[in-house]
């Protein structure tokens, strides 16, 4: 069993590999997002996303803030929102609800990883042959990296 996974104990005393505390926390955040939307609670998805970025530890906060700028400049039609408690950008969303997540920013501390990740979902049109990357580890954003991110987001939009 890896350090990232913890053994859970079943009622009969048997151990099994279950969800980590971080995974459970992410699911709870997603459940809150869904309940909030179903109840019609008015919120500002952009403000929620920016607040989540402000809560991040450095250097993730700076990187995520810059990624937000790059993503919204490259694809202004994407709607910012939270997804499993992470900053995400959806196509076809209305008022921060619905739509397909194209890309998201996962902080290093989300799942106790070494690095922040920029991930792309199925809605992103990054297909290239029969195999292509869908997430990118980012430890710093150089001008060359910023150019790559911009190109990826534009390509993801088709």
C-alpha cells in the first residue's frame, strides 16, 4: 500500500484500501457544490474560484493566479467555477452551473502531491493520435510555460 492510500478497517476487522482523507474531503466539497446549486443558492462562481486561489499556500497561489489569467485570456468563453473544491473552467456552463469541465487546477496539498497540476478533462480537445497527456505538473511558470499553457487551452477549445 502506498503512503497516499490508507488502510480502512471493515466491520469484520478485515482491512481494505479505501479513500484517503483528502479524497473524502474532495467528495464532500463536491457534494456541497451540488447541494448549493440545487437549492438555488446565489453565488458568484468567479468570486468563489478566486477565493479558493487566495486560500492556497505559496507557491501554488501565485501559479494558480497566473494560470487563471492565462486560461481566461486564452478562452474567454470558459466559465470559471469550483469542481471538487478546485478552480475549474467549464464550457457550456450558465451562472457557474452545469457545463463540461475543460480544465482544472489542483494544488499540491489537495492530495499531498509534490506539485500543482493543470489537468484537462474529456471536454478538452487535446486528442493527438492514440495517446496524449491530460495533466501537467507545474512547479514554476516561465514565459515558455505560459506560452505552452495558452496554446494548450486554445487547442482544448478546438
